[in-house]
């Protein structure tokens, strides 16, 4: 896992960019929120500086995760498409100063470290993207559900067909 630990300040200074894929099942806190631990997330971490010269990291996470609908209690695929800008401060005191200076709710100021765990950043980003009370935009009705159960072993396309019929 050491490949996933970075010096946040060096990473920003060198404007490094890394990306990769990680299974939902490998992210314990996220897996607990998911219906079946399936799915893979793609992440991109880019280092740089903000307009005022503060070191910053931009973390993007995309992918689908199965979560339970709170209305009909069946799992559905939720698309995660999240991006956060994290400005790095040396300590809590300067974090507060930078936060007040930027005065921007869209930007998080965190205390940077020489051993920042990318996995935790990815997981935090994904967790923040999840709805508090997940629901289908439109819940499948019972007959469609029965159709899904009956055609479980068929291909996804066959399932689509049975939904249409
Ligand atoms: Zn539902």
C-alpha cells in the first residue's frame, strides 16, 4: 500500500498526476455503504497550486456503486462523479487562516502531510458523493421487479427487454 502514500507538498510542487482504478470492495467504509460491494472506481489525483500560490490537490473519483433505495429497498447503481479541490496548509493555524482568506465553501483546506494516504482521499471523496437518503429517480414497480428476478440469469439486454414489455 506504500505506493498510495504521498508527500502532499512535494506532489503539489512537482505538479504530479496519478490515476488508477480501485474496487469498492477494497474500500471498507464505502463497501459498508454499498448494497453488494461490487463496482470499480476510477480516480485521478493532480497536484498544483491555486491562484494565490497555495499548494493544492485535485481529486476526482468516478464510477458506479450499488446502493440500496430507501423507498423500495432494492439496490440500484448510483453514478459517482465527484471532484474536490484540497488546499494544503502546514498546520491547523494556517489552515484556518487560508480558509478565511479563500472564503470559498467549494474548496477544502486540509493540513498537508508528508505521508498522505491516497486511498483514504479516494474513499472520503466517494463517501461525500453518496446521497444521504438514496432513492431511485423512479422506483421499478413490483411487476418489473418480478420480471427482473425471473430473468436474473439472462443477459442484461434480455433484462432490459423484459422491462420494456
Ligand atoms: Zn426504489
